[in-house]
């Protein structure tokens, strides 16, 4: 199984607009997938591997932004890049879990049939 990397967390395919900020960059992008530990983003400003970004994610159907203070760029391919979140703070991990749960329900709809 050489060459395969196992993901730490299940990723949810989603499309949410966002802004990202670093020491030398400020850009806007689209979250392509989201997990408790990271995300795949297409952005309009170039980033480099190792760069630390703050993310402001506009979650569909939510009035409150999902704010991630530290996201480290792990890979870059043209306008696409992947980040790992610093989710050691319990409150942030709970918020990301809440957002993912809401997005799953929104994407898959309600399975209940109440009259």
C-alpha cells in the first residue's frame, strides 16, 4: 500500500464561500470539502506550503461565520490548496462538527415524513 495516505477524518463535499488571510496574502475562495481536521480550497490569491492562514467561512444557512484562526497550507496545485486546522481548542472542534452536521442535513434533506 505504499504511496497511499489515509485521511484522519471523513471529508464532506461542500461549496461555501470564504476569505483567507496570512502574513503576505488576503484572498477569497470556495471550500470544496470540509472535515474536522482540514479543508480543500480553490482560492483567488496564491499561497505557499507551510503558510499559516486565518479562515472566515460563510456557512450556507448560518448567520455566524466559521472562524478558524490557524490553518496551515499542506499542498498547493495552481489555485487549489489544502489546509490542516489547528483544532486543539475544544470549542473550535465542536463548532466545526456542528457546521458539518448541519451541512450533511442540508445536502441530504430530511428523511422523516411528518404530516
